[in-house]
C-alpha cells in the first residue's frame, strides 16, 4: 500500500514516462474465468475461453471455425428440446438490433465425449449474448456467455416435487372436510332461512291486518272530523241564502260555497260508509214495503235532469212488488247506479231502469248507451277508489267509491251486482236482491220518507252550475297582458277569471282541447291551467303548446288538487314555469302571475336589445360575416367580407358562394355542407380559396354552422370568413425553414445514434476489462489469506481485507453503472408480468442469502403489469433489496408489496418499517451517487434508485417516495397495465416470516 506522497507522485506522472507492449487479447479472452465464446456474424466460433470448454466437455481445436449449432445440437432423445431454437432466436435478435439479449434459464443438454460414455448430459444455463460493434456501428462479433446453473435447478425441482406430493395429499383431505362442512352448513342455513321466512310471513300478516284496521279507523276519524266544520259551513251559508235581501253578487258566491260544501259532504259520507263496511259495523234496518213504488220514487228525482239534458229516460216496474229491504241503503244503491248512468250517457243519450222479480229475487237493471266499461275492468270497478278513467284526461270526476259501496250494500242484503254489455253499446248494471230478509231478522216499522239530502246531492253533482259572465273577459284595455284560464270546473273557472279580471284581460276555456285551440288563435301572454280535464289533460295540452313556435315561450302556471310530486317535477323540468296546489289564495295566484308576466316583458325587452347588438356586431365584426341560403345564395353580408373579396354588397347578394370558390376547394366545401344539412355534424371549418373580383386568389379560413327552423328544416347558414392570405405566405416560408431544420436534425440524430452505439460498446468492453483484473485482485487476495493467513502480520491481514472489500464494492459499482446504462438505452420488450410472483421470488432469495436476518413480508395477490420483465426485475430487486437492507436494525422488520388506485391509475408500492429518511432529503434519492446514510451504517453505491427511476420513466410511469426517519419508507410507482385488467384485488393475508 503506497503512502499518500507516493500515491500523489504516481498520479502526477505523464503518459510519456510509460511504455508498454500491446496486450494479447486472444490470451486474455481464453483465460477469462467465465464460460464465454466469440462468434462472427455467420455464427461461426472464432474464440473460446477455457472455462467454456471445461463446462461444455469440449476442446478448443474441435470448435474454432465451426458453426455454433453443429457443435451443440439438440438432444435427439428429448422431443421437447428447444435449446437450439431459443438460442438461435436470441442471436438473431442481437444481429438485427445490435443490442445485448439476456435469455432466461435454458435447458440445453451437452454431448458427452466417447471416453465418458457418449450420449447427452442434462444441463441448465443462463446465457447472455452481447454484440461488439466497430466504429461505424456495424456488428463485428457476438460474445456468448453461459453460466451453468444445473445443480441449482435440479435441487429446486426436487424440492418442488416433494412439496407438490405433500400439497396434493393435504388438499384432498381439506377438500373432503370442506365438502362435508359446506353441506352441513347449507342444511343449517336453509333451515334457518325457512324459519325466518315463516316468522316474516307471520309478522307481515299481522302488520297487514293492523294496517287495515288503522286505515279503517283513519277513514272513520277523518270523516267525523270533517263533518263538524262542514256543518258549520253549510249552516251559516244556508241562513244567509234564506235572506231575500241578499246582494246578487254575494248570493252567487254563497251558492258556490254551498254547492261545493255539499259535494264535499257527500264524499265524506262515502269515506265513512266505506270504513264502516270494511270494519263490518254497518247495521241493516229491514222494513217491508212496496219495492216497485220505492224504485219509481227514487227514479223520479232524475226526471227534470233527463228533460234538461234531452236524455230518453225510461223506467219500467211492475205495479207493485212487496219486499223486505233496508230502504235507505236501497236508495243509496239506486242513486249511485242512476248517477253513473247519467254521468256517462251524456246529453241526448238513453237510460233505462227496469225492475222485475223471479225466484224470490228482485232484479234491477240500469242500462245506458254511454262508452261502456271494458270487460277487463268490469270486476275492478267495484274495488274502492278504482275508476275506468284513471288518467289526468278523464271526462268525469269522483272518488271511485260509489260502485264499491253499491256492491257492499248489495252483499249486506244477501244479493249481488254485476256488469254486462248493454245492447245499446253502453253499460248494463244488474242488481239482484232477495225479496225476503234473512230468517230471524226483526223487521222495523215503516219509517218516515227517505232523506232528500242524498238525492239532492246526487243531482247537484250532475247539473252544471250557472255560469258567471262577469269578469270573464276581464278589463278591456288592449295594452294589458292577456291571460288564458283553462279549467273544467265551472265554479273554479269563474273564480279564477274573476280574480285575474281585475288586473288583466282574461279568456277562459273548459278543457285542454278548447284551451289549445284558443291559445293558437289568441296567443296569450300567460296561461293558467288545471291538470285533470276531459278530452285533453293539462300536461298534454302544455306539450302540444310547446310544439307551436308562437307559443313555445308562453309561461304556464299549473293548478292541481292532485298530490302527484312526480308529475309536478316533470312539468317544472320540461315546460311549466310555476305550480300551484289547490287550495290557494288569490293573493298568491296574483303574485305568481304578476311575477311571470314581468319576467316575460323583461325577456322581450332583452331580446330586442340583443337583436340590436347582434346587428351592430354583425356589421362591425373584424372578420367577414354572412348568412347563406341552403342553395348557396348570399342573404346577408357585412362590409368586412366585401373588403376581403372585392365585391360590393349589392354585387355579392346577386351571386352564390359556389361562383367565387376555387374549383379545387369547392368539392370539399359542398361535401361538408351536405353533412351539416344531414345532421351528421354541428358545424365545420376549413381553409379554402376565394377568387377576388380582380381575379387573384385569396386564402380564407371558413367556419360554418346551420340555423334550423322550429320544425327542424334548414333555414340558413352562418359563415365566418377570416382573411389568412398573409398567414399562408408566412406558412410557406416556415415550411421551407422547417425542411432545412429537419435535415439538420436528422444529421445530428445520426451522429448521436453513432455516439450512443460507441458508448454502449465502450461500456461493455470496459466492464469486461475491469471485471477480470478485479476478480484477479480479490481472488489472489483471498488465496493469500487462505494459504498464508496464519503467517501474515495482523496489519497485512487487515490490508488484504480492505483490498477484498474494495474490490467487491468496485464490482458492484461497475454492475450498477452497466445496469444504469442499459436502463437508458436497451430496447424495451412488452411482456405481461406477474409482479406478485416476481416479488415473492426475490424476497425468498434475499431470505436464503441472509438467513440470520428474519423479515416478515406481505405480498398482495394478483399484481400484474406490462413491460420489459428484465428491467422490471431490476426495479423490484433494487426496491426490495433496499427495504431488506434498511430493516436490518428494526426489531420486527416488515416489508409490504401492495397496490392502490389513485386518480384512475394503479400504483404499485413497496413499503417497510426500517430506517426511513427525512422528507427534506427526498430530492436526492433518485440522483446517481447520492446517499442519505453513511457507508458504515448501510453500505451501498448510490445508483440503484437512479436506475429504478429511469426504468419506470422509460415505461411511461412515475415513481414517488415517502418516508419518516426511524419509521420506514414507501416507494410507489406506476406501470402500464395488461389489456382488460380489472381493479386491484383486496390485500391478501400476511405471509409467514421470511
């Protein structure tokens, strides 16, 4: 070992002070301790190391000058042998790419010499083929290196076979046990589910019965609670109406109140009756009397209604018919059936009521010539709340309880009711009641006359109230906004018209169809409409209104008493501006109508201003603007367009754009225009040439969009024309300059490629030249220690240890530099990589190399990526090696390999609980030769993470690091994923300690 002074003087010598003879490279190559041979481009052997001949049982003189595969053919006794195929493919890749090719472990049997018995001997190798290039980058030789790993592979296969036998037996036993357990568990689970299902059915039945009782009680309670306020409404109203001095306007309002209160009172009674019937609390009061006379009396209440509506009303009964019935309930049955008939027969219709008796049964038939009831609905209409017309456009109102009450009352009498088709095309209701009360029934004395309220209420619902002509047209000032009221209830129609007529002009319609027709004729400023109306419902009327261009923007306020939240949301989203639930206050109605009308007037004013601004923008635009008809005629042009092409506005409006377009550009322009007309595109832009008025060509950038009419037909094109003549001239000059620049770039790229090839060849040559003396230094040093260790002084022994350690570190540094170089220049392959399996293999190798360092690890299953497996293995070896190294002083070391999804990509992470690092130093981690720990703490060369970063970046990924001093570190990187790769699975359970 030289002193510092001697070392300094040695380094100060100049090259002129040394003289040496050129080395014998042939001898050097033959003495390389690694099995190597050199091939020419024809794959003939030109040099062989002694280590290679020893490993392959060959002689150098038998190999030189011969073809590689003549010397080493496949084993003819092994039909699966593919050594020649794989090696030839690797050598051809080197010949084609000029890049080194590292092969996986290969089974390539070698021929035994005759003196050793002949035949073939099984061998496994790890080959690498490296090109040697000349100064011009041409391949001159290939260095073929092959390490014999037969012993290692054989040992591993023996262990795998033993493990497979043990695993197979264990799996069979576990499978049998699992099958038995699964079957017993399935039976237990099925029994539990059956028990739970039975318990759930019992609970649901009890809950249903409870809900039914609650519903009945609710109807009874709500009906009772409504009767009291209704009585307090009808009483005072009736008292005021009895006053002969009551003002006509007030009388009209009170009559509306009384009429609607009685209608509500009848609906309340129906609800209460349904509740009583379902609860079985309806009491029958049988009396004996003349059923024919009773029927004629009840039917006579409809005579005046039939006359007023021109209905042919025929009642046919026997002179008398003695029967035992509940007279009041019979009255309700007949009133409901006749009310239905008059409701659906319409004006000018025909209704027949027939009473007959036979076999101890009274048969009552009510027939009409209305629309009838579909056969599928003839049973359903007797269900509570069921109606034939259930939609929002039904012609007739009602709660759907009348026929349900009819059937219940008929069944209380021991009778029945059904529906058939009438000969006249309408509905035929057939009611059959026993003429005698059930045996043992106590008949009550004949009571007083039947209550008149029931018949009066039924007739009031069938007779339309008198119309109120006042305020129907509102104020006569033509400057006021016109409001159209569409409401089928006459009282509600009159009420709304009167409220709005004090402030606006008002028109009214009685259904959606009439409202649509009036709106198309008068174009109102606002529409107030009900939803449930005959002929055309309010929501369908609004849909039809929006199809009319003149009415598309008219605001609509919907009034409804139906609590349908879905309908409300749909109408507000699609086409309605406001929604009011009945009942509502007049003040709220006026406020909402006034607000919408103010917004409409403001919008109209804004539209006028917008049109004014558009015309100013159009005429003063810095680019040419035009409206063009679908046939190409100019409809409207600004001055800038005239300046670009040299035509006066009047001249241009008499032409088409086809006339001034260059013929070479016309086809493309027309093709895009036809696509626009067909709806395939929304707009198009292109560069084209116009012919100037004076004859020269003008380059322009054209942008075109289409304006369609309300029915979707094309109306006109909007064209923006930008003068780009100067830009085109500049582009021509730029193109010429770019061509010159590309030529220079190609020349420089060729120079850089040649330099890279030379650098690559130099790196490999230097690495081989440096490794041989290093091996000699370390090898001879170890030999001195082994042979003379006891005779050496302690200081000499220490010096030799330093030489060996420095040689090993130098070897690691050379290998790291080569790996770093390959990661930047080696051609990438694209393989599907099982990262989980690769990580486990590397961790197992680390555990075998350091049995004294026990580390637990967790490797998530199913981690896959796509990339160059050679380089990705370098990444994992560096990151896992670092994690293994930096957990050396941790009490319970743990290494985790897992994945996490972040921002639509998968990050693969390797984390440990080792020494960690200060995040303030994270910027140095990936720089070559930068280390955060002293060499005596954690040895290393400072190249690994730089290599990792380069490999990840070459794959198009990224890498980041996080850590905390004393609490471990985590390195996460991204790689391309295989096609159709699903999201990463959940983390697997921890593996046993390594």
